[in-house]
């Protein structure tokens, strides 16, 4: 079992995927309202799930990259 870092899922912190937890998570997930690394975000954004994401959120991707300095910090 992986130890959860205190910045897990926070912008610029560790990826929200417990098995990953890479630093530098900048991809915001609209469903979980947490941040993910690029690799995990790409897995979450798999093409087969985009119809559901469009229906629920009105956008094609569930995870979107947030740049430094954007949003609430």
C-alpha cells in the first residue's frame, strides 16, 4: 500500500492516483476536483469515455491542464 503524500491531488502537488503520486500534478479533473500528472490524466481522458464527459460536463476532456498562476491557489 502506498503512503499518501499530504499534497496528493493538490495543484502542483502529487498526482491524485494513489499508485502513482508523481510530483507536479497540473491536470484538474472536473469529477474528482483533484489534480493529476499528465500520464494519469491522459488515461482518465481515454476516448471511450468522452461521450459521457460531454453529456455530464459539456466538454470533451474530463482532465484539463492548468498552467501555473491560474485558478485559486
